[in-house]
C-alpha cells in the first residue's frame, strides 16, 4: 500500500525558509503570492492490503519519528 | 571523576570534550560508542556537538534511537548529571529528556562566532560554580539553534527556573541584537525539572583555554567535577 506523509511547521512556528521563498517570488514579480510554508514529503510503502491498517501504521511512525510534535504537524494520504 | 563522552556517527566535538575533561581539567574521560549499552563507569555523561546521522530528518532525530540513549535515559533517571552540547542538546530534546525543539536560525545562516550568555540559575550540577548573572563568552557553531516551545511550556520552564543560560550583551543585558539565532526568550540552555540534565547550544568545552579565546566555559565542567565530588 502506497502512502504519503506531508509534514509542515505548525502555523504558530515561524518558517524562515518559507519567508525567504515568498520574498524571492515577490521580487520576481509574483506579487499575488502572499505566503509559502516549506515542508517535507515522504512516500512510505507498507506491506498490507488494508488502507486502514496502512493509515494507522503510517500515522504512528509520523508521530514517533517523521514529525516532531512540538513544532510540526502532518497529514497522511493512502491510495485506496 | 570520569566523564563518558558519547560518540554518534557524525559527532565532531567529541574530541574537544575529551580534551577539555582530560587534559585541561585533569579528569578521567572515556569515549562511549553509540551502540554500547554501558557508560564505562562514568560519573557524568556528555552528549557532544556535531552532526549525528548527518542531521537527516531533523537534528538529533535519529540519534535518539541509538542503543546508548536508553542507558543515558536510565542514568539521568537515577539522577546522574548529563549535559548535551549543541547537537547533544538537539538529541536530548528529540529524546524527550528536555522540553522544546530547535529550529533553523532566524536568518538561516550557520553561525560560527563567540556570543555572550548569562548564567540564570546555579542549582544544577553544571552551573554550581558560577554566579547568577555571570556573563560567559562562549562559541556557538550551529545552523539550527533557535529554541522554540509552546507558550505553556515556556511558562512552566520559567516558573520552575529551568532556563539556565540566556543570550545577552557583553554586560549581561537582554537585547534582541544579542540573540544570535532568534531563540524564544533568548534561551541558550535549559535543564529538566530534576535539574540534572542540562542542554545548551554554546560550546563550553571549546572555551576552556585562553589560547582558544576564552576560558569561560571551564566553570561548566568544573561545576560538575565539584558536584560529583560533593
């Protein structure tokens, strides 16, 4: 089962990289870009036929390793 | 006394800590490989600076799963003094032995310079020989040293006097310009509620000899020698 995990800094945490990217885009003339948040993307393959099982397992590893709950939140997608 | 200096793949301040402990302070020191599960009979543990596991995923995120960390956790739970310096601080935070997290420096630059830090609390094994308000000149060398935590956790750290070091000006004043990385509340180092585990971003072990530009870091290591002897 193929899953994807998107990890990003919580809204309350300043993201200096995202800020720098916004400023670069605005200086390139993309004035309508008002914010960018940079994050991490993981493709996690799980040996199971059950989407629920895959989601539960990947959420667990995201909690334990892929994301730091102090500063980051995450979202899991599973191929149905 | 004997220091155990933990070596992870990618540690690069392990020899600085060894040199300071053994050759400057004249104490015993032993390297402990991260796959070991003993601490060589040490009285204090140093998690040194560096780039454990190449800083993959997040700084300190992989090192916390090294076998030796369970032993360090147990040593800390029994009250043993543990200090994490720079990457060692990052490992202690990821391991949950200290609270909070370290973010990229606010201006995204890797900072390699001397800074001033103020000793805020002296009732830890690593600051017992210092004075409250004493200003130390210590080097920093990090890209991810901006301390962050929730408002609730910061309030509890402050209420329990767990902020041990803060960035300050040369005369000890708190000002934004003296905060090199944008740390919340200018936090440079904290301790756990039991006060025996301390983590900080600056490098006291690299500031133990005048030839290196500062001897101000000696008080940190000398404090733990005195604490162990007491």
